[in-house]
């Protein structure tokens, strides 16, 4: 039996309504990446993560679970999970990411903060008030739920006096820059991706990295937000030789990630097809600029094509070698119940 | 079985600001480039929608939720149909009418605010 779409979308809606995110994380988990970095709280310009990178290891773990349920008799009982999730944060309890995965995605956030600091960009961070932007609710078409959540985000940004946000992933960029102005009155926050900020700042690499890299464009960046040339400019300036699949730039091909929670097998098949296109360039390593793309393609490649977030490649070239990253606090169990701030 | 026009559904489609498949010329480019290769998507589905054939549309619920919203079809559409937005419109309809989700916030207690008082 296929996974029941209504129950899974319903579970996400319940979480967003009750816990402020489609997949609630405790504030401690979503902010631990920033520990020891000395990023000031708040300010007119903030680095806005929307918790996307922090969520990914937990989503990956949840998808693994759903893959085992899809097309089995267990799919019939997903509605029970949704019912129980109304009382305890079951979605959080079920996801058990590895420490390595959690650290990997937290490092990407640290990379971005380091790149911006190195380029002389001043920014703050909202810590527990850095709320999920609602991309999945928008994609699923639950517009009333999205609008209520977007109002919460707007109120939070106003409370902190934020005038400009620097985003890290395409989905949060798209929500804040292109969707919020259509669902909220008076949403006038300036939104830029960190890739746009770095490109505009003419960030100077500290060293050249003469390596070939296959580039995978995010659909949302390329087709909705016009973020196509900026990542290329940054990588090429650092010496990377970019290899482009035929399906590239505004004609890029999906990673399969958007349907991983509802149709895991189909999602995986699309990821495999995309990996073949990337391999067709002859490249031996690839880069993504979206955490969802990274998770989907890395899994689809199964080690046959090493893949890293673009921030990893940029950090190698634009940040001092001696720059050490603070240790990430030990991973803890999920918070079982009770109000979860921030997410 | 004869197809049946659902007037309520047809009215909602006709008055929607989001749904704009009227310009579709049925050229099939969208289907040709779709990573999922869903034969129905999106031209036939949209034809059913503009005709108000609600049952035929609801039968394609899986296809509607399988869409990646990657917009490769939209990028190649010769008639400038906002395909992703149309799919979102249909998801929104199914969320409300079939799944019973997404009540208007005015009709729903703000659970988040209650939990965070």
C-alpha cells in the first residue's frame, strides 16, 4: 500500500500549527551550530537559516523510516501515528540521525558564517527565533496554515527590528523573497542569498583550488530566484574548473527531494537519474547549493560520486587554513513533548 | 461512465486568481520534459480541471502530489502557463475538500500561540 498522502500532509500541518515547524526540533539543536562563533543576537541584518540545514539529518532519518513502510501493510496505520503525534512529538522521536550527519550539516552553516565574516559582512543571528519559513506547507498547498505561520515569522522579524536577511538555502530564500510578499501585507524585508552577498562583495579567495567540480543547480534558485551565475563566479574565481551537465542552469533537473516524504521510491529514482547526468560530465566530484539536493543526490549516488555543499568548496578557497571550527555539542535525544521554541 | 461537470468545482476554478491553464495549447512539451514522466501531467489534468470534471481530477490525486514543483515544464511552456501554481491550486483544493486540512485560521484556534503563551 502506498503511503497515505492525506495523513502525511496532515502530520506536517499539525506540527506546523502546534509546534511551529513541519518537523519540530528543539531550539538547542537548531542553534548549536552557532555556539562559539560569537555571532551577535539580532540586528538589522541577520543570517537567516530557517533551520533548513539543521532539519535535514532528521528528515533523512525519517525518510529512511518511511521507505520501510511504503508499499507494506504498515502504511495502513500511518493515521495512528498522526493521531499520536498530536499529543507527543512523535515525528521527532522517530528520527534518529547519526552524529556524523548532524555534524556535517551544522558544519555547512558554520562554513557560511565563516565565509561572510571573511568577506567583511556584518550580520547577527536570531538564535531560537530563527523560524522555519514554511516551504513545505507552501508546496503542499496548505495556504491558510502557511499564511498563519508566515505572520508569526513576520512578527518575529519585526520584534527584532530586522531589515535585511541573508539566507542560506534556496527554499528559505524563495519563501521570504517571493512568496511572503504575496501572502503578507507590508512584508518589506530585503532578502539575499549568501551566494549573492558574497558575489556582490567581490569576495577574494585566499588560495586557488585547481580541481574539477560538477555543478548541480537547485531548481528553486535557478528557475525562481535567478541565482545561477553567482555560485559559478565564486567557484571559478577560486580556481575550480566547473563541469556542467547538459541539464544545467535554468534547465536544471530535479534531485527528487521534494517528494521524498510522500513517494520515497519515486524520489530515489529521480535522484539516480540526476546522478547519471552529473556523472556524464566525466567529473569525479560534485557540488550542490541546497541541503535537500545534497541529501537526495548523495543517497542516490551511493558513494559513486562524492558530493559536497558549495560552502565546503568555497571555504577551502576563501577562508584561512588555520581557521578552526568550534566543536559541535554532543547530539542529544529528541525532546519528547511540550512547547518547542523557535521551531 | 459519462463524465459529470461539478458546478461548484468549475466555479472555483473559473474565479481563481491562481489557476491559469486556459492558455494551454496542448502541445505536450510539459509531459515530454517532466522528470516523472507522468503521462497525464499536466495538460490533460488541466483540461479536466477547466471543464469542471471534479471526479476525473480527484482520481489523479497521486499524480497531483507526485509533481516535484521543479518547474522544468513551466520553463519550457510555450503558452506561459503557471503550471506549478496550478498544481498547488489543485493540492489546496484536495487538502480542504478531501483531506479536511487547512481550515481558515479564523475558524481555528491558534494552537501555536496557545502552546507558547
